[in-house]
């Protein structure tokens, strides 16, 4: 892919991400994306099969990028408690709540079972990474000996629910909330 194509593709992705976050998945049309990106429908379809394909591409880049960021951040952190507090900060820093709401919209309105399967695969990959992280805490004897998949799902759901406060709090206020919530969460999952 030549440089112009890369730039165009990234512009389409950036504009679509903003539109999906602002308007939701269903309310964003290919024409909206074309207007925002300054390209034709053919320009979009040169890079993506359809709107569903574009949305899954965005989801994959967001979740993959988020986990890569977490891997870099957590590299020098020793101890599960410190890692959980750091993950809470990371969660707030990389929060894409409006895009997450668009994902719920996508799952309700998407017609292609193949595209939904791709999207679910992206989510499962992120969950598997987090499950491995939790499994490390269990193996180290820091967390209770529970099913790591279930515990990972509970912790991520807990943080995801807290993230609804993004509309009412600053990022720093959310970090305080997440830190206190992690402290309370640890009283339930930490091995005594």
C-alpha cells in the first residue's frame, strides 16, 4: 500500500471513529464518513468491505492498541496489587466509552454473522489476555483460587460499569474512583 493510500485509510478510520463515538454505529452512514474524511464511497470501499468491516477494524485497533499500551506500562511493575491499581489507571486513560456504546449498537444492528464473529473474536482476544493476567495473580498466590476466566470477566465488568461515570467526572476524579474501587474489589478477591 502506497503512502497516499495509508494516509487516506487512516483519515477514514479516524473520522469514522469520531462519528461512531458521537452518533453511534447505526446512525453513522458511509456518506457521513465520506463527508468527514473528504473522500468518495469508492475510497472507503477500496479499504473496507462495508461499514461493518470498518467498525471491526477500528475495534481491533483500539483493543489491540490498548493491550499493547498495558503491556508496556506493566512491564516494570512487580506485584499483583500494584498491577491491578496500574491497570485501573490504564483503563481510565484508554477509556473509549462512547465507542463501547457504539459497539453495543453494532451488535444489535449488524446483519453479518461473519462480521459479528470477527468482532467477538477481537473481544475474546482481549479477554484472554486479561484472563492470563488474572491467572498470573492466582498462580502467584495473591488472588483467591477461583476460575480465572470468571474472575477476569467480573473484574473487567466491574471496571466497565464504573466507566459510565465518564460523563460526570474528570479523568483525575475517575482515577480516584477506580483506585478506591480497586481497593474494595481486592478485599473480595485477594487471598487472605
